[in-house]
C-alpha cells in the first residue's frame, strides 16, 4: 500500500510542478508592459540565445522573438509584456513576450 501512495504522490508532484510553470493571467491582474528602443544581443551561453537590452539598460529575454530580428547589434523599437514571475534557464534578464517590434534604420 505504501508503494502505491508513493507513486500517487510522485504523480501529483509532477502534475503540480508542471502546472505551476504555466503563464496565466488572473481576472484583474495587471501584467506590466515596457516599450522603447534597444539593441538585440546574442548571448553565447546556455546554448546561445538572443535578448534585448533596452536603451535604459533593462535586459529582456523574449520568448517569441521573430527569427528576422535575431541579428546581434540590430537596433529595434519594441513593445513587450513583462513576465517577472516566469524564469528561464538562461538566467538573464526579465522574461518577456514581444507584442510589437520593428527595425530602426540607421540612426
């Protein structure tokens, strides 16, 4: 009987652990957004990934950066939804969802 209880507990932990990482928005909950200009940067650790460093110094780890913007040094204008309670294995910047993004031609 104890083995069965242990298996049920393990399954519960896996299910609970998997659900706790879901991105959800509760009614009335405000998820902050940020917008402005910044530079796309390539980080060569954790398997390599692209981020955005906002001109004010804020580092963003976008989870949906379009492939045409994956260009180290590219200047962009963007709007993003911040997910400060979500963590990624990159351990770099604030996880964000890009809402709008465009290239800034030679400034």
